[in-house]
C-alpha cells in the first residue's frame, strides 16, 4: 500500500521510499536447482519455450499496437481472450501442442513487465529472442509434486534434479519456473511459502553508496570491492569474444566459440550473484536500518561507460536483494533517489558544491575546510538523510509491507 505523506522537509530531498517490515508473515521464497533433462524432456521444453516466447511477443505487439493505433490499454483478460481465439485458428494450432499454462503465464509476465515500466522501474518491454535465456512457468495445475519429485505437464518422467540444498520440510511449490540459460544449462525454480525466522532487532544502522572505484562504500568507512576473480573472468571473456568474432560465419567453430562465450558469461553472472548475496545478507544481519540510493532507470540509460553500466546493474540487483531480505528478516530499508546530491554536499557543514566531476576522488569543503573522500562523504550523507526520513516518517508506516512515497518535499 502506498500513501501520500506530509513529512517535514528533509533538506533538499525530493523523493524517497521507505520499506519497513515489522510483522511476522509467510514469505514466498524461490529454491533453484539445476536439472538434466532427458532427450524427450528437452524436446517438450524446447516447444514450450518457443510457444511461450511466441505468445509473449505476440501479446507485446498487440498491446503496443492497441496503444498507438487506438489509444487503448489491453488488459490481461483481453489478451487471454484473444489468445483463446488465436489458438482456434488453423495456422496457430501448434500452440495447443504444449501445456496451456506456461502460455497463460507468459501473458502474466508481460503484464508484470508493463507494471514495472509504468512504475518507472524498467524500460519498455522488448521482444524475447530465441538466442537469449528461455523460460516457462507452470502453476500447480500443470505439474505433479509428491514431496520428492516433480513431473511437468506433457511429460512422463520426473525431472532429474540436483538437490544442492534441501527444500523446507513439507513445502509444496505453488509454481515452478524452468529456465535454460545461454550456456544450455537447465534450472528449475520452486516457489514455496514458508515462515522465515526474523532476526533479533539491533541498534546499528548504515548508509551504503555505489563507489566509483570499489563496488560499495559504507558510511562506517568500510569499502567492499569487486572480488579479484571478476577481472580474471572478464579477461577470459574478452579472449573468448575475440575468438568468436574471428571465427568464420556459419562454421562449426563459430557455434563452439559462441557457446564458450555464453558459458563464461553464465559463470560471471553466477559469481556476481553470490558476491551480492553475501554482501546483502551481511548488511541485513548487522543493521536494523539500511539507507541506499536507488538507481533510476533514466540514469542507467544515459550511462555510456561500460564498466560503470555493469556495476550499475549489480547495484540494482543488490538493492532488490536488500529489499526482499529486509522483508524476510524484519529490517528497514530507506531508498533515496539517485539525484539527491549526496556526493556534492559537505557532510560536516551542509555546504553544497555546484559541480563535482566523477574523477575527483577527494575535495576540500570551501566553507568549513574539511577534506572529504568523495564516496565516504556520499555514503554518510545517504545514511543521515535516510535516518532523518525514517525517523520522521517511519512511524506513519503501517505494519506489514508498507511503502511510503512522497512527491516533493522542498
Ligand atoms: Zn563543509
């Protein structure tokens, strides 16, 4: 539930979001496992991925056309009805060869993508491509689960899953999502409801900012860099990419080279995710309130520097991890919008610089003479502003999952 709020002005802060969770509740949590499909399962999945992708792209086209041509907004229900009609046409009979559930779910995913777009959290949805990651979601009416094995619709055998961690006792998945990544690895993600034990409240709070050189800088002065193996991986990736570019188009070597690039990409993504999970879990454990800058999509689009763009992607993933972990463990997260001038404001006296270019690592405040490390000063400002906002508005936040948004606070 979002609510307008008239908090006292907090300096030049314009927009903020507080996420405050203080009620014990069941949470949905996804458990992801690798699995090795049989040839038959591979074929069923390939067809299902293809049909789900087709439906997603078809619906995206319908929605876009309806909007531009007729200024109409098609709902999930509208699209679901036209999908039923589409499947009855002779030309599209092949859509009925796969389970209908993942096709309906593709419409749901599109609906969600549009919701994120309208909330300003994502770009306009784009067409899904065959070469990219493939996925299909099955709800409980399209799979059989007996507590130990999983059989999907249109399949006869259970999936051969690698149980890398146990499911909670008695957990029954409400939906399962199958993905195939670009390195041709298959994963199944089981969504289950469970009671997550909340952490004991602590006094400590922290501000965190995306560093220019390091990944993150905390208001305590601690920096956490990207692990060294990222650089090594990136070198390997560059080498594999060069080999791919040099290989002859249409040749077997080219396909091999492309798979190699995909495998390295997948490994980098896995390692990055692990790194972010470790960091977000630690911050959640150690602090009651965490203040961060949220990353506005428009800033991401403007960014031309590749390295920065990559760490930006990491940052938005990091913030979303903090968000759901705050919810799980009963912590507070205050998100400050990116354009709050946290690097340019002197933490000690509040003096505001007119400009501060990205390459300036430290600066001296013309007002009070304090020498600032650029990133640390920013993290401290984020911490201070976050706490101010939280103390002023936090009590107005209702128990449970509550977000407070405010337009202008000038
Ligand atoms: Zn100053």
